[in-house]
C-alpha cells in the first residue's frame, strides 16, 4: 500500500535557516504574536486564521563544545554589524543576547598602503555609542535560534527541501523527511546553495573578483580600544575588526593563486608577512588562529520576486565582504519583507499576493543598487594599481577626512542609519 504523505499548509515557507532565514522567521514570529494579541483584544476569537510560518534548515546548529562542526551560515567568521542592524536586532528581541559577545567599533581608520591618505571616523562625532559591532556568526546563530524556540514557528531542522514546484496559489515543497509543505509564499533564503534559483530559471549576474578572502582571528600586543581598520594594499583590501580582549578578526583578500600558500604558511611566517603588509598602526601581531578561505564574487539575481516567491540574502545578492555590507543589506530586506506581509494581512491580503511582493520589491531596489555599487566600486577603485590614481585616492582620503559633513553622511550610510 502506498504510504500517505503528510501535507502541511502554511502562509510562508522559508528555505534556509541561516542568518537571513532565521532573522525573517523571528520577524514573522513576532507578527504572529502581535496578531494573536490583537485578536484577543478585539475579541475576534479564531475568525481569522493566524499566520503560519515554516522554516526548513538541513544543518543543525553546532553544540557549544563542537568548535569544528560545519554550519555554513554560523561558521568561524565574525561579522561587522552596522548600527542600523543593531536597531533591527532590538526590534527582533535578540539584541540582549547578541550584545553579550558584541565588540563595539568606536573608530574606523581607512588607509592605503604606500600612500599618505587616511580617513578616520569616530562614533562620538556622530552622537552614537558605536559605529557598529563585531559579533561571531556562531553566536548570532545561537541568539536567533534561542529566540525562534520561543516563537510559534514550524521549525524543520535537520531537514532539506528536495523539490520546489509551482502550483496554483503557491509552491509545493518536498522535504527529505518525506513531509510536503504547501506555501502561499516561499522565501528562498538558501544562500544560493540549493540550486533552486537555477532550476526555476532565475538568472544572475556574476562577476568573479578572482580573489579569495582569508579569515582568521589574530591576537595583538595591545588593546584595540574599539578601532577597526580598513587597509587597501596592492594584493587586495584587508580589514581588521575588534573582537573581545586583544583579539581582532582579520579579513585579508588574496589573489586566487596566492591563497593556498598563505593558508599553508607556518604561523610565524604568516604573522611576519601580515605585519609587513599591514604595518604597525594596530600594533604588533602576536598570534593567529585557524585560517579559512572564501572565494569572492559579486552575484546578483536578476529577479528577486515572482508570484508567490521572494529571494533574500546571499541568494539575492552576494557581495565582496570588504565593506562588511552583505548581511546588513540582507537584514534590511528581511525587515522590509516582514513589513510588507504585516501590511498585507492588516488589509485582508495574503503574504504571497502580487501587491505584497511588488511593495516589498519597490522598498528594496534603491538600497540594494546603492550598496552593490558602493562595495563593488571600492574594489574597483582600490584594485587598480596606478601611480596617478593612487595619489588621487590618497588625496580623496585626506580630503574626506577634512570634509566633516560629507564624511558624516558617508558614515551614516555605512552604518545603515541613512538611506
Ligand atoms: C568572508 C566573508 C565575510 C563577511 N563579512 C560580513 C560582515 O562583516 N558584515 C556583513 O554584513 N556581511 C558579511 N558577509 C556576508 C554575510 O556572511 C552573508 O550576507 C550572510 O552569511 C548571508 O546569509 P544567508 O542566510 O543569506 O546565506 P547562508 O549563510 O549561505 O545560509 C543559507 C542557509 O540555507 C541552508 N540551505 C541550503 N540548501 C537548503 C535546502 N535545500 N533546504 C533548506 N535549507 C537549505 C544552508 O544550510 C544555510 O544554513 C561576509 C561574507 C564573507 C564571505
């Protein structure tokens, strides 16, 4: 006898419980709770069906003692979180947990090796406690998942979506557990890892930077005092971000062919090379932890909505990490989608209808274009090794330091508090 398959119907199915999918699930979980409170106050009983949300993620979060367990979104990296993202995390009620491991960025120093120019940004000039924060991805995962445990969300983990088929009024998802989910809105938050975008015929623009980011935690000989450093070198941009204690996270871009050697170097030789390339402005590099490599490219999906489908996070746009904007941009997308869904439901529409998704897309276009242009522009501007241009860039950095209002506007943009 054929086995009967369990079919669940939801309003929203989120494919991927990484940083982006888990953030969206938290935002929608809050919406479910707000709708319930509203119904109880208005004494509406169960007249209107509550929003139902499912999230599907194949990789369980590593336990606290599993430092080498693989979870792609919550791996060994730490992320620079803009001040604006802190506000979103406060809205999602995850900031108190996040801030336990968050290191404040109070000053940023931007320079170019071999040229005089440098610019400095300071939190107190902008009247904020910090320009941003650095938080280990694994810790962000824990905070988001702890919040999800408190919310009325269907959490399928470990489970993988194996097929995704369009049907009348939505999509049909088949999981490797045998379950079937029918969803009025499916959100692709799979980081572009599942192949569904391609199978649905959604094309992307690709630009391979032929660069790889080498990531490692380093320990300095002195306190960083909340300084973050962005340094452009002939080999590629480098960033040094403050972590707890004297530790900093290094993001060092290498030409693709050079990274294997840098990964294999003994620690002492690696530290020597790092010191020579970075200079002394952050102090002396004392120790380096495990090194990891991430090939870099700019990928932007040509469609981010279709009827009953929305694409978020790395699946929609994967950027060079030099300006630390990828997740910050994605989180604004998460909040805008949740707002569009909230508004739709308040007006008697569904999460996946055409107007809801058109409103979501309209709210994202300008921000996405601006950030993609900004991150890509930085790489192209500083990637060109040309003496005259180098001096022009140096003059630009010096000039930027002198131009208070413009620098403040740029800083507020990078902090995600001005669009
Ligand atoms: C080196 C580096 C440094 C960075 N630093 C910063 C920074 O400082 N600040 C910043 O804002 N951004 C930064 N970013 C960008 C940031 O990491 C990404 O924007 C973010 O990780 C994207 O998250 P995501 O959830 O979209 O995708 P992912 O992290 O890839 O998560 C996708 C999830 O989908 C799941 N999945 C895959 N297939 C399926 C399936 N079939 N069914 C169900 N689930 C599935 C995966 O298991 C995974 O958990 C950096 C990126 C890199 C590479």
